[in-house]
């Protein structure tokens, strides 16, 4: 597995985990009404958006590099 393929998989997994954690944090806020959970959820969701932009620009920059 090349460094590009590993990076792609690692970023995709990070985006997925960040999305799940963000949704969990926001849903947990609705049950407990603790502001810290809402903040963690929103920050996590913003992080997943940021990582998505990073992934887009990474793929755009390294489109000429093979996955092997």
C-alpha cells in the first residue's frame, strides 16, 4: 500500500469517526442539555468538514501519483 493510499484511507476513517462523534455529541446535548457536549459535537462536525476540504485538495494535488 502506497503512502497516498494509506493517507486516503486514514483521512476517510477520520472523517467518518468525526462525523459520528459530532452527531453523538449533538444528540447527547438534546438529552442532557450540557453545553460542553454541544460544543464538542459542533467542533467535531466542523472538523469533519475541514478534513473533507483537505481530502479534496489532497486528491487534486496528488492525482498524478499512483495508488500502488
